[in-house]
C-alpha cells in the first residue's frame, strides 16, 4: 500500500480510537476492548471498501454493514461520525437519554446503521438475509459483517454459516474478530470455538486469515474476497483486544468497563501520540 | 367453499393468490408441507427459501431481507416461531419494526396427537409483549385469507396464528368485512358478552344459542386482531351487558382473556371470566376429547356465562 494512503488510514483509525475512548469515558460504561480491536477493519470498510453515502444513508444500492458483535458499537459510531453520517460531538453523548446513540446499534435512530444488533448471533443471520435479498433483487451490493470470537459460541452463528454457504452468498463477507478474550476470560478457556478456519471451511466458506491491524493484509483480503464466486468468504482477523491503549491491551477487564478520568487522559495521550 | 378448511390451508392458498399481486418472499424451516407455504413454493419457487430446521436463524434472516425493503413471510409451527425464536422475533424483527409477517401454524392444543411439546398455548402472550407487534388470530378460512392480505398491506411486523385442524367456514357470506384492529359483533345481546377468538368463535355462537334457549341474551364478539385490541367494542359491551366471558384456544394467562380483563378493568370494571387452557401443558390425543379435557367447549362457555351473570347480579 502507498505510504500516503497508509498514513491516511492510520490517522482515521486513530480518530476512531479517540472516538471510542471519548464515548465510553463520557458514558462511564460501554465496551472499549472489542471496539479498539476492530478499529483498522472498520476504518478500511468505511473509508476504502464499502460503497456508502453519508448524505443518503438509506440509498438502496449501498453496501451493507452489520455489526453482529453489537456491543462494540462505539467503534461503529466513531466510524460513522468520521465518515460524516452525524456530528462527531454526538459521540460524547453515547448511551445518554438525550442521544440517539444507543448502547447497541439501532437502525431506526442512528444514520448509517443498517441493522439493529446487540444480542449476539443475530446480526450474522441478518447479514445473510441482506445478501440473499441482493441476489433475489439482482443487485450487486455487498454485505459485510463483523462477528466476535466469543460470539461464535452462539449456535446461531453456525446456523447462519450453513445458510450462507447453502445459498452461495458470495456477496457476503464475514469478518471474525479473533481478539481471544471474552467477559469471563480467554475465549479458549471459556468455550473454545477454534479452529475457526477449518470449521468455516467445512461449512463451505472461502477462508482468509490475516492480522486484523495490518492495513496491507486487510486490503489484500478484501480484494481476494471480491474475487470469490459461488461461496461466502470469512476473513479471520487476529487482533489484540484493547489495541492502541497500552493498559487495555489483552486485558479481560477492559471488555466492558470505562476508563476513569486519569486513565482517560493516558489513553487519549497514547492515541494522539500516534497521530 | 368447502364446509371445513384448516386456516393453515387458507394461509398457503392466500400466499399463492396474493403472490401474483405483491412482491414478497417466503421462508420456512423445513415445515413447508405442514405450514402450507409449499403451496406458494410450487407457484413461486424463486421467491421461496427453506432455512432448514433453524428457526432462530430464519427470523433474523427474514429481518435482514426486510431491511432492504422487501416484505417477508416466515413460517414455522407456533411453538417454534413464537417460542424457540422469541428472542430473534423480539430483537431482529420487533425492535427495528421490520416488515416481517410471521405465519405461525399448528397453534393451540388442536395440534392433537403430537402432544404438549408441539401444542403452543402461550404464543399470544409472548407476541403481545413485543411493542409494535400486530397479532391476528383468524377464526376460519375466509378470515385467514383476509388476515394475510391485511398483513401484506400493513407496514410493520405481524404475527398470524393458524391452526392445523380443519374448522368450519363461518364467514363465507357476502357482507363479511375484515378490518385490522376491529372486533366484530356477531350477535345482538344484552345480558352477557362472549368475546371469542380463533376456533372458539364458532363455539361462542353455539353457546349463545344454548343461552338463548334458557332466556339469556348473549352478545358474541369476534376478536381476530389480538393486538392492537379494539377497546371500543369491548368497553361498549362491558357497559351494555355488564358481564363478559372470553374464549380462546390459548392459555388463560396472557392471551385474549388477559387483554379483555385489562381493557375492562381499566375502563368499565365488570366480571370477566375466562375460557381457555388453565395453567397446564397440553396432552396427546384426538382433538374432540382434548377439547373436552381442557374445557374448550360450548358447555364450558355456557357455564362460565352463567357464572358471570351471577357475579354481575351479586
């Protein structure tokens, strides 16, 4: 990837990380760890990959995005604000009664949100429905969804996987955010869903494994995904939960807790230092 | 029209009929032959998608399709549509208020021999608790067809409740009119009101005849739309007759009996007695003895009506 482009994407990812921290800090609740782990992927989706229009959020031919791991809404909201779907000021009102930014994505209240999610497992199925609808309507938009590694313990993830392969949804790209941690501890210790690659291949997916923080690998993966015909694609993105804030990285405790004022200052300083 | 038709048959026929006019898709979860969506599948194979035995996935898939502007019918047995997939119906369909029509068949104890695990007597209660969900429980094949059309024309989620068993056609006449959200008064009456839904409507009409022979004037109201409920017709009946009996092939907890009690209590308190499945699970058996066993009978409606009258006088 050209250095100029890489710098630009890194800047956006940093802005998204700032938005995540600002929102969760202001709300005094929320899920920073799994939001930070998808910052690069969501940056690439909204600023390189997807065909969306902030001025026309309901444009019927747009590419769709479903955040199946809906609790990491702070990352999606920061990306949508950065893209211009709504004002960045709104991020500091995350989870407040006078804001439209619900704790989990709400498609009716939030410009740019394509599906309401939050209950784990349901978003992947909805993404399958969108992809099937594109086939039925003979439209060429694509559908992207991000699924958590802990989330893949839900049986519905595998029901959806079966469905996607059965109906040959090659316009569907499912990104598995393999950050390795869930609320109660390491995913591998709570209920090990690996190997993702072999399981998804067995379900009929074309599987691509990448480092989910490496824009070059992300770019190559999405290009490859578009070339695959006749089967859905899964991108297994190895990530670091809490990535970009040193004291949050790989710490189970930062799944669903907000930084205090002091921690907030440190986190912001660390992120700004990368910009 | 035949004398007896199951509302599920009318559902399948209506999907096939209206599929010519309206651009919707139909999903099923390996029960197309039983839910009768197979009738639609035969005519419109490219608009029918089997989801396999995965009802939760089917409901969320339906929601995803609906986000793109398409109307979707998703069918399974009531037990699995409203029960197994409750959370998907609530969160994927209800919360975003998407245009998904849930065609739930084999509701109630008239499923018969399959027994308790398949006899869904709590679906109305479950669906009523979802904000914005419209619920229709048709009484016969004519009403079932009308309900399907109303669901297509309504913008938002709809739960349609159909039965397995062939039931008498009672509305096959020219002046039958279906209006979503409106109850229909079927007989005049001044002493007591019988509010019925689904297969109990026919029994309510029979009960009114029995009561008439004993000099009791019973008003019969058909409630096909459980939600939003027609408050006006219920309040008027409570005021004018002063005693009510409800009749439903559903648990007495959370269904028609509950909604009538709520409306009457809050607006014009009069005795309301409920005919329905008491707080019990179902049982295997032929339908007639099952209906006896659970008190879903003309005689039980008559007896409850007399009790309600006594309470009114006391």
